[in-house]
């Protein structure tokens, strides 16, 4: 525990320095509707804690969790399918890459028109942003398994499932956790974008509403909550990774 605290000291010191510079710069600008100070943002979070924490944060997390869960299933399925079949690899890989060339801010309003202001229009935006890193990273992890190991198992009569369980899955597991750590912030961003462009609740919707009122601290308050939530979620995944993949050692 002490080692972890000491290891995080440089990051904490750097963050504290940035916050101090932000505070001083915002005080010099003296226009909170343009650049509020960190203290003003924290005060706003405290003043609006009931609305933010009981209404808008749960709405955003619902979209995030559903979108992330679907993206994991879709990404893992596509990665395994492309690894198993050269035909599907050639057919799907360009489509997966091309999906990321679609501007999210362009397609999101269409999802609202098609599915309304309910949760699914935001979930689709989240999936569109999130499934790509999962698919590509896990596919690379499956392909990283040594061919010699696969051939050795085949000579002993191992089935495809046994090869996956003994060789490919262990090789892909670190890649999978890396993909999840990338996907968590992206899923939160996707949910916020979807809410910004069309929603009745959520932190993205709240930030847009505060912008129309020229409330700079109110605009930044949900952004801070989203950042803290993402960091906590990534931290939990990192702890789980260290418990499940002990052979990687301490990072």
C-alpha cells in the first residue's frame, strides 16, 4: 500500500500543480462563465449534488454500462470470428475500421430521430465509439499466440476449444484488460455526447443546459464527475487485472 502511494506521488504532485495554475489563471481572467476556478466548480458540485448524483449521474452510468456491455460482447465476438476465419477477417476488418470514420456528432442526431430521446439512442452512440478498441485489441491478442504452441497442441489431438483455452485466451487476456481500460473512458464520452445532442437527463444534458445559462462552473461540474468516475472505474479494472494476471508482475 505504501509503495502504491509513493508511486502515485509524482502524478498527484503534477495534478496539484495543474490545479494551482488553473486556479490562478481563472482568477486572473475573472470571468467564471468562460473559465471558472476549480474551487467554483467544487462549490457548484456541492450545491447541485442532489440533482447531479441522484438524477443525472445514474442516467449517464446506465447508458455507459449498457453500451459497454454490448460493446464487450460485440467486440469479443468479432475478434474471435476474425481470428477463426481468414474469410471473415478480410470481410469484417475493413468494416470495423471504417465504422470509426463516421463523425459521431453527425450520426448521433440521426439516432435520436430513429429511436427518440430514450436510452437506446445514447447507447448506440456509446457502442459506435467503444466496440472498436475492444475488437482490434483483443484480435491482436489472439493473434499474438505462438504458432508453434498451437501446432504442438494439434499434434497431441487438441481441439480448437482446447487451443483457445490453453494458449490463445491466456495470451489475449492482457490485451483484453487493456481494451477494457481504453473502452471505459470512451463509453463515458459516448454517453455524454449522446446526451449532449439529445436527452432529457444525464450529465451531458446537464452540461448543455448550464451552457445555455452561461454558467461556466455548471458546465464543468458534470465533466469533473465524469472524469472522476472514469478514473475510479479504470482503477478497479487495473486492480482486477493484477489479481488475475499475476505473472505480469507489478507495473
